[in-house]
């Protein structure tokens, strides 16, 4: 929040010093939006024991993956990978979140889009990455069939549907183990 106040004060100072500056050709120079996401934000994350954060590119803190492994409920035993892309408008704009794991879930469609209200219309700058992580975790504990992206999955209840979910969880777990082993191999090869 302190960054926001200092940015606001800086903008006021620039405006009071003669408005916006003009560059070559008389065009207005626009300040590049600053992202207020930092190492401090990452260190302050309070991840549940069922979540793991992975940074594929150690130099890019704005793109990371979250692995959720529910320990109870319908999706217990699965591992679900989400990609996060924090934009320059953060915290005023929510990060882009996609589910990379093919999952049979009422609130996640086959393209990986996630139906979580705080990722769209209910986003507020006071919300954090931690809020999204807890929201995603809650989707696996209590799926919301009242607002589905995947209408077929919203009607789950039949035994054959439960088998389909369980099979997807096992396949996802095997894929995550394979990825982790290949990343370990890549690190030892360097």
C-alpha cells in the first residue's frame, strides 16, 4: 500500500509541476504502469500445506505455477497445476490464472479457464495472491455447481462420473511426478 501512496503522490507532484510532459513530436509521454508485486509479497504468502508454488523462470517473479493437492473431498489425491501471470496493472487488475491440468470440474472448463468471482467482477486491489490461492483450494473442497463453466461436470453424482474424476486425479498425479523428475534431471545436467 505504501507504494500506491508514493505513486499517487508522485503523480500529483508531476501534475502540479506543469501537467504532463510532452515528448518529441508533441505527444504526451505516459508513465509505464508499475506492478506492485515483489519478492516481499512472495515471502509473505501463507501457503496451505496442500499447495506448492513453483517458479519455472527464477528471474520472472510475475509468472509462476501453483500445484494444489487436495487432502480431502471429491478431488482428494489429485494434483492440479495452475499458471499465474501477474500483469503490470496488479493490484488494480487481477492476475491471469489458468488451470493447466485437464480436470473434470464444474468451475474449470476444458480450456483451463477458472470460474472464480475474485478473478473477474469481484476483484478489488485489497485482495492478494493468497486470496486467489485459498479461493482455488476452496473450489476443490466445495465445487460450485450453481455457477458452472462445465455444465456436464456440474451434474456429477452418478458413480460413472465419480470414476471419471478419480481417473483424472490419478493421471494428473502421474504427470506431475513425471514433470518433477524431468526438472530434477535438467537441474542435475546443468
